[in-house]
C-alpha cells in the first residue's frame, strides 16, 4: 500500500498547531464537499482530507503517525507497517464493522485499526455526520439577479443535500426554505443559516447551512465586488464640448456630467452607486463615442465646416507629422 503524507494532504507544516490543522481542514472540507463542489474528484478529495484530519487532530494518533513519518516515508512511497504495530501502539479494530472501516483508507486502517484507541468508546466519523461540527454543515449554491443582490429581501430557494439512511445508503433530499437576503451581497459570499444543517452524531444540535451566493450576468452592468461598470454611448459633440446627461444606476436615474474634451474609453465614477454596504460600492461609466450612422444635409454641412476650420490630426504623433 502507499504511504499517505497527511501534512501534505492538508497543506500544513509538520510543526502546525492544532488550530492551524483545524483551519486547514475546514477550508479544504468546504472546498471539496460533495454538496458544493462540481469536480468529479470532490468526493474522494473530501474523504482524503477528512482522513488526514482524523489522524492529526488526535494527539495520540499524531504522535504515532509522526514516529512512522520520521522514518523517511514520503507521499506515495510503498509502505508496510512494522510487525505488531497496532498492538504496540494500543490501536485496535475491536468493535468496528466493515462499514466503519470503509470510511478510511487501507493505510489508515493498517496503522490505526479503524482509527480509534481501545477503551475510548465508539466515535464514528463519516462524511455526512460527525462529532466535528464542520462535518454536520451543509453547503448549497444560490443564483441571484443583480437587482436582488442590490435590494435584498426574502427569497425562496430549493436545494438538495445528501442524507444517510438507516441502511447506510446515501440519498439526495430536497429542501425548500425562505431566506432573507441582505442588501449588498456579493458574488462568492457565504451566508450562514444557523441550525439548518445535519444532526451531529453525539454532541447534539445541528450543523449550519452555508449558502454560496452567485450573481447572474447582467446585460448592462459588469460586477466587480461591490462596484459595477457600464458603457455609455455619447456623441462626438457631447464628448468634445462636455454635457450633462441622464444615466441609469441600480438605484435609479442620476445626472452624469461629461467633462469637455472627454475621449472614448474615459471612465467616470459615480460614488456610492454600486452595491450597498459599509462602504458602498461605486458605479463606473465608460464613455463610448458613437458617430451618426447616416447624416442629414444640415449635419453633413456642419461636419464639412468642422473639417475645413480644424487643424486637429489625431494621427500626428503616430505618423511623426
């Protein structure tokens, strides 16, 4: 069998504190949790980090594991436990079924015998219920329209979560709940709904439901955190002479002042007109100069007069004139 470097799996140093190990586990468990990750390897990766945490979060297991690791083993090395290893360390399979041991790799079982010290009592660890509070949490995703993220309010959502039946079979169960969305949520933000997770095995209570917010693309606005950006077409004379025009924001119409001599691509800022918050985001307006597609007689005459009196040459610097 292959040796597993649990420190490498969790991405921590072998001098990591228990708090650092717990933080690393929670981050990875949430990232690879089957409820939320779309990766085909998510279940296997979640199982792997859970096993690593089980080994390193227990003081006696960690001491025993470090003793083996210091013999020079690396991730993927061929491994065979020393003779009578479990008996010497006081680990045992006694009291554990095949289902319990199936939660762990052959490597884990070979050194910890299912993972628990004789006499400690049965503390089962599986993927969807655990003494560790994080393992009872549920993760789901919700997609909002940009206006919903701006305004907030009540929203009914439907999500699925895995449930373990009495026979050990995992089935997906549908849930429908009403959620209060705070105004100004951003893409990627997590909302914690306390007590809506799975029941914990022995510590009592329930885990939490974590909703990951996704904001759907908008036809006018591009979202960046709490800031929004939109493009605004302007005429050549508005850009050249300056103007005050109406423009829309998420909160309604406002007046936008275009400075004289503005260019196509000029970015103007409307402070506090992005998503609400403390501080609120801003709205940026990018000017796009648009010429008339067709010219009437009067307009064409004016353009001809402009061409005759103006000595402006935008290509001068490029052509060396």
